C-alpha cells in the first residue's frame, strides 16, 4: 500500500506518531493509500526547519522572491495535467473541474508575482517640523494553513502563495482525505527555487491541528473548513495570541426575480448546484424564486435540465460531476434528503439509489431537487454539501432578501434579474459577504479578496488579494527626525500634537 509522507525541509519525511488514515478512491470506493498522521513531535521538526530557513528568505529582496513565484507558476502550468489527475483520483471531481481547482490557485500565485508592489509602505515627508513618517510591512515569521478536502490545490495556494511571497515560512496541514496534491505543490515550489523549509507539509487530524494552534512559534493560522471547526480554531488560536482567519461552511441562495432571463438562470444554477457534486463552499444549494409563476417556470426547466445530467468517473468527459468524497459523506447527504422528506418538503427528483455500472462501490449520488422547503426546516438551515438543490419560495423581493440575510451562513449569494434597481439594493442590503449579480459563483478574482460573513467567516481579514498581504505581514510605523531638521533642545511633558 502506497504511503503518503510529510514534506519537511525539502524532503519526504516518514516519521509519524504511529497513526495513519485511509485515502480512498471515491470512484471505486477502494482504499488507494495510507496518509501518515503526524503529532506534535513531527510538527516540531517542521517548525525547526522553518525557523532555520525563514530569516534568510525574508531577507531576499521582494523582486527575487517574486521570481521564484514566476517559476512556480510556470511549473504548475507545465504540470497541470498531472496535478489535475492526482487531484481527481483522491477527491473525485471530474478532470476539467480539477483543472479549474488548480487554475484558481495558480491565479493567486500570479497575484503573488506582484509582491514587490504590494509590500511597499507609505511615506509622508514633513509630517511635522523636520519629521517624516513611514511604514514598512514585515513578514510574521512562521505561519500555518489548515485546509479542507474540497479544493486541495486552490485553497493551499490561496494561503501559501501570499504567505511565502511576503517572506514567511509556511506550514501546511492539508485535508487528510486528499493530501497528495498539496505535497506535489510543495515539491514544485522547491523546484522553482524556494529554499528548503519555507514550504513544509505536515499531515494529520485534530491532534496535528491542536499542535499547530498551541505552538508558540507559529504566529498566524489560516483555516478553511466547516464552521464548528473554524470557530474552534479561531478561538484557540486567538487564545494563544495568534492571528487567525477562519472560513467556515455555507448555504448560498440564488434569488430569481420574475424578470430574469430564465434559460440563463437555469443553466447557471444547474452548474452551480451540482458541479463538483455540490461540494463547493460557493455552490448554490438553495434557489428562491420570487412569485408563483417564476417558481413554476424555474422548476419545470430545472427538472428538464436535471434529466440531462449524469455523474461519472472523473476521466469521463461526458460526466458533469463525479462521486462524493467518502461513503460516510454520501450517507450524510442522503440522510439530509430523508430529513427534508420527513420535515414535509417535496422530493421532486430523488438521486438516492443511483449506481454507476462498473463502479457500484463508488460514492455516486444523482442530482436531487427538493421543493417547498421552509426556513424552519433543519434540512434548510444546515449545510448539506452534496448534489442537492432546495427551492425556498418567496412572494416578494423583500421576503427573498430576508432569507440569505437571516441564515446562519453568509458566504455567497446570487441574484438573477434584469432590474438594476433591485440588484443594486440587494447588493447593498443583503447580509452576505460575496454577491453575484447574474453570476452564480461569485468567487472574487485573485487580486480582490475572498471571505464570507456570519458563520462562514471568523476573523477580520479575508483570504488572498490585499487582505492576504495584510494578514501575513505586520506593519511598523516609523516617525523620524534628523538634527538638520531643526531639533531644539527642549523638554516637553505634553503629548506631541499637530496643534
Ligand atoms: P472539515 O472542517 O472537516 O476539515 C477542515 C480541516 O480541519 C481539515 O484539515 C481537517 O483535518 C481539520 N479538522 C477536522 N476535524 C477537526 C477537529 N475536530 N479539530 C481540528 N481540526 C479538524 O472540512 P471539510 O469536510 O474538509 O471541508 C468541507 C467544509 O469546508 C464545508 O463546510 C465547506 O463549506 C467548507 N469550506 C469553506 C470554504 C470557505 O472559504 N468558506 C471553502 C471551502 C470549503
């Protein structure tokens, strides 16, 4: 059985705490590898390596650090097919979607190539008599990223590319369900010229996460995963004096106003709801059509669209999406379909019981559509994270606006309309972090920043973009005066002011 090892100081590291976990092939249901689960002692090795390497890396001038990022970008591009295949083999998403996963991470590497410009400080000449004030951005030192299973390339790169370009050493603890791509990315970064110890990968579960949260030399933790764990990581990191940005779960709504281009909205929603088997934090698992006629038209067209969908193995170019990540997760999603039925919702299309010929043990679930959901239902309140779309009908714009605003999650939302007044009001008033106007998956591009509200995001700085640079650096503010600026020997016991 293949063993997936840690990656510390530029080399595979197989010391473990005696524990390992199965890595599955979701297409077949078979165990394909064992990933080592590290402990605090293993983390200590990674921190020692980072501690040794980081000061020198921070002293490399930003243009030279950027050149490593340029080479890293080229290597990721050159290895795109290999990375996508490896990613699909452990996650299950179809190859084209796996390439999208790598590509969205690559775009953050492209952003990080501009780090010299991003790290420039401010300067005010003559802020007082002979006094200049300036600021500088400095790396934090050693920082860590803890990532979920659903984007094993994109999310490590959201964090790592920016953290490293800023001059930090980055320790990544990827999901133990699909850990191979993160290790491969660290190998490629080394090949790109990154010094040993600047990008270490440690595998593990809660034990390793806790070791990271408690390690005094790790100055910041970036987390993406489910909300309860995001909340836990945020609290424990903060208690230990660390910076933390912790992104959580989601339940994104798609609002359809009566004037929307319905064919376009259905095409957009079907991809956003069922793509990647619904295992995206920016998926659209709830649709809120406004008015009875809108709901009817949407439902009819959606049912027709669902009939053309079929899950398949990742290498099948005809398949729109692949299996769920594990059998356990599939069972959880199925239990939510049953819960919705028990709560009185209408199961319009039931994806349970689907079996893919030749892959009967794979974790496939056909698309499911549930109508007549109400805000009181637990199946609506919770994140399901599968190929399940719920319809929550609204009678007015105000009612539709209230649903995403009142939901515990506030990651993304989309509105489909031709009416600019409503769209503008919606964007201004909705209590959600990322808004799409006729855009189903409004993941901001790499030079903006990504982050949800409420239980979708704990912390005050978002991922990547300028917020990422702020998160991974701290500023120094310098107020300087030189003798030629007119120093007067004087004593003052009053706070200096500009009066
Ligand atoms: P998860 O919370 O199970 O795992 C995330 C990370 O936390 C993993 O590295 C895992 O090893 C670790 N972890 C798991 N249990 C832990 C525990 N008890 N204590 C400490 N650490 C623990 O999430 P997942 O299932 O891998 O990913 C899916 C979730 O991530 C969904 O809720 C999805 O919405 C969310 N997500 C959010 C965003 C976002 O940006 N908001 C993006 C992608 C995924």
